[in-house]
C-alpha cells in the first residue's frame, strides 16, 4: 500500500512539475493586431485649410510643392559635388536635370507648383540687398540670379522673410506637435552637427510605420535625391510653410 501511495505521489509531482515549467509563452494570446500593423499617418492634402493655387491647376500650393518634390524621386539626380570638374554655375540657373544640390530640389518643386524661385529670390535680394549675406560670404556687390537662389544661406533669409515661420521642435510622440509638420513644408538641417545649415528638403506625404514624415532632399550622402526619415535623426535649423 505504501508503495502504491509513493508511486501516486511521484506521478502527481511529475504532472505539477510539467505544468509549472511548460513554455507558457507559446499559449499566450497573440498581441493585439493594432500593435502589430504599421501606424502610417495619412493626411488629406485637399483639406488642410490652404486654398491658394499659383498655377491654377486645381491643386493647392502646399500639395503642389510636395508633389513637385516627389516627382524628382522618379529619376533621382546625382549630387553635383560628386561630379568631377562640375562648375555648379549655369547661365540659366538650373543645372542639368540629372544633377542637383539640395536647393535645386526646392527650386524644381516650386517651379512645378507655379513659383519661379529664381526670380522671387532675385527680386527680394535686389530690393533688400543688405538683408542677405552676399557681400559677407561671396564678396558680391550686386545680385546674381544664376546662383543666388541656389545658395542655402540665401534661401534661409528668403524663407524667413517670405514664408510662415514654424516650430523646429520635432516631437513625433506628441500628436499636436506632429500635426505641425505638413507635407510640402520646407525644412533646413545641420547634417554634420557643426553649427551651420548645410541641407534643405521638403516634407513628403510618406511616413515611417510610426507616422514620422519622411523628407525629400539631395545631399552628398547618399549622393542623390532621396526620401528618408531624418526629422528625428538630424538637427533641424528652420521650418517654413511657403503656401501660407
């Protein structure tokens, strides 16, 4: 009888032991589907409260600028500074379509929306020469429409004077802050963290799975026009909305 009781105790102990140390994770309910799916941020660019339409094509200027930037992703231009013996100066301003620097992305996107940035910058410099760093940096005594609008220092002044100045604090975990970063916005960056602005891009309507807007730009790294998540990764030096 004692042997039977002992055997029963051993069997019961074994069953308890198996249940206690089984791999319960295999039987846990699956994570909620909402936590697994990408949380892309969708913005209806036709209903953002912007009604100006410079080129009268039925698309508001903010969306038009963004679409002009996205179009440049179809055949990405090589960064001019990676091209040997390239002068980076052209009589009509814009370089060949297969070449670009960051400011060319802005100018081409604006042109697609009906804005001639070359003429706009030239006019503003001509009327407000002392507001621009032409003399201090390049020793100019007069505007040069072929290059002035392609220099990032001049674009910083131009947008500060002619666009809506927006917050540069980017907090993607705050919905209110995130809503201040619309596709079509112009953003300046200090890419190498040396205290100087060296890149400018346009916010895209594409986002990361966390809803962070990507930026369309052309920089020496990677060396061509690209759409990437850099709002959270780089130092933002300025943020503008030209359509307002």
